[in-house]
C-alpha cells in the first residue's frame, strides 16, 4: 500500500538534524468533537505548557466561529513528547478562548478545571476505558469485515488471538507504544466484543489530567491510524444490530473512597449521582440512546441502577472493591464519544453536592 512506502521515505527526512529548532504541534478540540492541530517552530526546549505562547486559528473552518471575527485563541495547557517527530519535539494540548479572553463555548475544560480545583484536596482519580472501532476507507465497513455480508457472530473476538479474529493489532500496538512515549498514562489495551473493536484504558489520572490525557491519546490514535490508512470511529453504535456499542466507562475514586471502609463514601457518591441521572446522561455523549438499550452489557438509558460486579447496571462496584470494602466505582453510562472534561466534571459536581 502506498501509505506505507510514504512513511518509509519520510523516516529518512525525520532523521535530519534540526539545528536547535523545536517543532511544537498545537492540538485543540474543535466544534465537532474532533481534534485538530497545526505546527510552529520555537528555538528552545519547553519544560511545561506555560512556557509556550498563545496562538490562534480560523474558527470558521472548525465549527467554532462565524465568518467575520473568526479568530479563536489557543492556549497550551499540557505538554507531551511527540511520538511522531521524536527528539525534543512536543505535542501541546490547548484550550480554546474567545478574543476577549473568555472561554470558548466548546471549551469544556474551563468549567471542569474549576470544579477539580475546588475539590483538589479530595485527590480525585479517574480511569477511562476508551472503546472504538476501526473502519476500512475502501469498503466503508469495519476493518477486517467481509466485503459482502457479515463476520461470524460475536464470541471469538473479545481478547481474541489469531488470524480471522483480530484485525488491526499492528495499529493497536503502535498506538500503545506511542502513548507510552508521549508520557500518557495508558494502563492497558484489549480487543473488544465486536470484530475490529478495541479498548484502551487511560488512568488513574488525577483531576483535570484525565480529560487532558484522554484527548491527547485520541489525537495519537487518529495520527497512528492515519499512518496505516485506517479510520477510527468513536461513535457509540458504529454498526446497527446485534453488535456491541462503544463506551467510555469512567472509573472514579476520592482519597476517602480508597481508604479503609471507603465503600461508605462510594455509596454516598452513587446515591447523589442517582438523583441526577438525566443530567449526567445529557453530557454522556451524542447518540448514547442507541447504545444504552439494556442489552449488550448496558443498563437502559432511562433507568438508574447499581450493583457489585453487575455489568448491566449504570454504575458497577467492581467485585474486588465490594470484597475489600474500599476502592472505586465504575460509571458505565458514558459513551465512547464523550468529552471527558464534561463527564469527569459532572461526576465531581454530583459527588460534592451538599447532603440531602
Ligand atoms: P474493566 O474491568 O471494567 O474492563 P479496566 O481494567 O478496563 O476495567 O479499567 C479499569 C480502569 O480503572 C483503569 O483505567 C484503571 O486505571 C482505573 N482505576 C484503577 N483503580 C482506580 C481508582 N482507585 N480510581 C479510579 N480509577 C481507577
Ligand atoms: Mn493562513
Ligand atoms: Mn475495560
Ligand atoms: Mn470494554
Ligand atoms: Mn469497564
């Protein structure tokens, strides 16, 4: 395939001396729940995002502004090693602002950061399980699916091994290593229930870092899959019918939950979240109703439930947490296409609502 030979030639140029100049890839979230990026050269090696200057882009091309007055500002907020260029080059995750300095309406990080800062002493940890599916651009079908008809029913694919069961392991492996190189706290990967579907986990991450790291891990996935000429879908129901949808199970704990008898705190938080089920669902992803049907290891979108080791519940207390009486909870409702800033933000907000 031509995409592969291009990358072979590219590697020759990527090994050229940079003469002290550093390439910074500014990455931001657009108005369509996608990532965008562009590059600038600087003449020093930054140690943190705060050393990088603000920049701007044309918001009328990203669903973030009208034609006139279309500048949107981007402020670097987190810095990662660039796994594509290597060396001293960096990826800079940015937050978006209006020209007057107020947060852009698609900047969900701003409010998330406020609630994280307000309760920083509770030491909130999150772990997100990002599920997704590869698509073949030539057939517009999930990667590895036959041109006509369907693959065998679900069964052999979850954590599967062997030809005919796994499609795209090379992309998964490349993404995993690229995340480790970047400094993303990726904690694992596994093949999922539908063929061509995968999951990786990021976490535990404290506070605002959860949203930052999940977004940059998605950026890295898009870039890696681009190299392989394969499309990534984070739609919650990428294939209609008897095929599993895709979620972003969000695991959560505070220091109090992680301590002896923390299960009491876990249940308190669950009871508060239960009272705001629909408010949570409202920020748990577009088209999540197609996924939360009460089938395929989900709870129904209109019902709130929780239980130990129950994968059909809205919130699951892992079996080992129930047994040890401390640990974390797993909110299984969030869809694969969430903005993690909104989800971690509302979980914090609900957990710290005053009693009654
Ligand atoms: P599952 O059994 O639901 O498939 P995974 O192993 O895929 O679970 O994901 C569990 C996630 O929970 C990981 O991202 C992990 O980092 C995260 N996690 C583990 N301990 C905690 C904790 N105390 N608080 C928050 N998240 C945690
Ligand atoms: Mn231009
Ligand atoms: Mn998992
Ligand atoms: Mn999963
Ligand atoms: Mn899970």
